[in-house]
């Protein structure tokens, strides 16, 4: 498998794009970071710490021990790199360009209120989804269950999430008029604390939808695969779930509650949706794994 990946045009494309993106991101970040080295280092450290924490959370969700299967960690590493380097760079330029074009044709007040909720997820989920799909296709021979796609999507989203957190924290520190250190650290902590339901969950859900589109599905209780139409509907539903939960978090909706209660309500709704999805995923995963086990031989 490793030699196949090394000889793959897709692998080389992802590798070249990742290196290029790393250089561009570092140049842009260092241009700002050298002006506020302590704040930049503190913000980066906090974001990386939360990233490590969420990595442990994702691995803990691997109830059928996929990480012990040969080649799985390599797939996850490709996902983190692609999501953490290529994704944020494309998103930075795409969001800026998208903002400029949408403002020209929409009501400015509506856009200021709903732009992040409607267009932010549209741009970012598309970018992360394409990168997750690229990694899935790169290792297509090994992707036989939707759960494997979920973890590729989750690690793609995690890489994106950590880089985005570092980017925003350093930018916030640089423009803070009171204290660059407190500005950067505060934003890093806020984004980290609310990162439990963030890009890694959204992209994980999208990746399962993409798996269904590719024909990688869970079979029904009688062992039959779902009909093509049903698989497509399920794929669309999963992608819509990721978009809507992302949009809800970015939205100006308050539900008539104070700011802290609003944040708690949005977090609760998103967490509940993800838990329901995860329970569904693991129920089918464990059933599939159980069917794949050879029958036990009973001694006479």
C-alpha cells in the first residue's frame, strides 16, 4: 500500500500543496508574530495544547480499535496535514474573495448579520470535504466502512481547526489595543474551550456522507447494502447536518436568551446532534465488525 501511495499522482499533489501551503502560512504568520513574539508563542502553545486534547478525544471515540490496524495512523497523518495546511490557506483567500463578491450583490446589513452563518460553512465545509475526499480516495482500497471515513474527516477537520485557532489568536493579539498577550491568550482559550464541537465533528460527519456517495456503506441487518437512492439521501442528510450545526454556531440567533445562555444552548444542540450521529455510527460499526468475526468453534 505504501509503495502505491508513493507512486500516486494524488499523493504527490497533496504533498506539494501541503509544503507550499506551509511556506505561505508560515511567512504570513511570522510577519505578524515577530512583532508580538511572547503573545504569538503563548497563543500557539494554547491552541496546540487543545489540539492535542481533541486528538485524544477522537482516538477515544475509536471503539473498535481501528488505530491498531496497520496503515490507519498513516491515513490519519495525511488527513491532519492536508486539513491543517492546505485547508486554512484556501479558506483564507476564499473567504476574503467570497465576502467581497457577496457584499456587492446582497444587503450589507443582512450579510453582516448572517454572512458567517450562511457563507462561512458553505466555503469551509466544501474545502474540508474535498480534502477529506482526497485522502479517502488516496487510501480507497483500505476504506471499507464509513467509520474509517469518519476518522479521516475528523482528523482533516482537527488540522484545520488548530491552524485556524492559531491564525485568529495571533491576529487578535496583534490588533488588541490594550494587551497583545491577553488578547491572544483570551481568544485561544475561548476557541479551545468551545472546540469540542467544531471543525473535527463537522468534517467527520461530512466524510461519512462522502463515503456513502462512494458506495462505502453499512449494510442492513440482513446483510444487504442500502439502495443507491437511499445511500445518496443519507449522504445529503449528513452533509446538511454538518452545514446546519456549523451555521447554527456562527448564527446571530439568541433564542431570546442572554449571551452566555445562548452559547450554552447552541453548544447543547450541536453536541446532542453529534452524539446521536455517533451512536448511530458506532451501532452499525460494531454490528459490522461482529458479522466479520469468524464463528466460534465449540468443543464437543
